[in-house]
C-alpha cells in the first residue's frame, strides 16, 4: 500500500469537479431565478400602468372627450396590451429556463453526493484494511516471538 495512492485520495479531483459543476449550476439557477422574478415584476408594473391609465381615461371620459382623443386612447391601450402579451411570453420563457436550470442543479448535486458517498465508503474500507494489516502484522510478531522462545 506504500506507493499506491488510496482510492479515497484518487477520487479527490473527481469530487472537486463535481463541486465545481454544482456551484456553476447553482449560479445559473440563481441568475435565472433573478431574471424571471425581475421580468415578472416588470410585467406586473406594466399591467398596473394599464389599469391606472384605463381608470384615468374613464374619469376624463365622463367629462367628455373628442373622437380623436378616444382613438388615441384605444391605440395606446392596444399597444399596452401587446406589450403585456409579449412580456407574458418572456416571463413564461424565463420560467421554462429556470426549470431547466433547477433540473441541472439537482443533477449536479446528486452527482456530487454520489462521489462523496463513494469517497466515504472508500475511506471506511481503507480503515478496515489498515486495521486488518496491522492485526496481521501484530499476529505475525506474536507468532515469531513464540518461535524464538
């Protein structure tokens, strides 16, 4: 066992790679979550703005307004509706991307745990082997000691 590197030590670089992959996946997942949340907040603000604009327009409309002003209002509301629809698609796309990054994180996390368990089992096996070798050496010394008497 002297010159041979123990299995638990040989798995060290594998563990480091697994940890690096997990960290990278966690960062992507967090960035994706942040982008999705920001986009969702923007969508809510856009919807709120449309609602506020509609309320203001109705209030002004009770006083009376020109046909051209009514047409401008309708066109602006249509543009807001289109923007809301497009932004809703963006939010859905970001939600899908977030789901993909969450799955990737779970996968890398599972791989890291497998490597950690393998290293732990290897260490336990190595300890048992070391104990057996020491016991055999001790037994051999005892037997040799009796032979010398």
